[in-house]
């Protein structure tokens, strides 16, 4: 199963990788706040190029900011080369979702790349 339907009136979505400790920590904080988020297992259900653009724009980031530089495809595709445009980089991420930096969380208070994981507190519901 790739996603879970949210169970609260504070809609949140996490682009999640279950075996990533940062992603697990973020999910734990979301749940501790009383929210059950929609969980997108992005390796199983990769975001489209359009969705990647929307996420980057919402976070005020470029495509390069969404890249995981320690993954094999980053080296294999020579993505450190500045010749690649944002458009091309979004294509690479869409085709190789392992390249997507994580976790990304969407909430009514904003969209964030939650690194370090404590950043998620900025967009949790207020008490």
C-alpha cells in the first residue's frame, strides 16, 4: 500500500522512506502532534515532474536542492555538472526517485524539506 488516508482535519502529507531514520523521526513527530498524515511512499509511487516542480516552488527551492547527492544515480548521471537545467534535473528525479531528498512534508502551514528532522515542528498544528 503506497498511501494512507489522513484521519484528522489537519491535512498533512509526508513523502516518506520507511527505512530512513530522519523520515521515521518526522513521521513520529507528526503523529505525536495528533495528526495521521497521508503517507506517500515515494519510491513506490514516485511524484511526477509536475509535482516535483510544485513542491520545489512551495519550498522556495530549485531542482538541485531536491537532489540526494550520495545516491548512486547522482554519480552515474554526473548530476554535479552545472550544465543540467532545473527542467532536466526534475526529469532525472522523476525517473530515479531515489534521488529525491527526504522527507518532504506538506501542511496547511507550509511545505518543508524536513532536514534536520526537527524542522517539521515549524508546520505542525499549533496547540
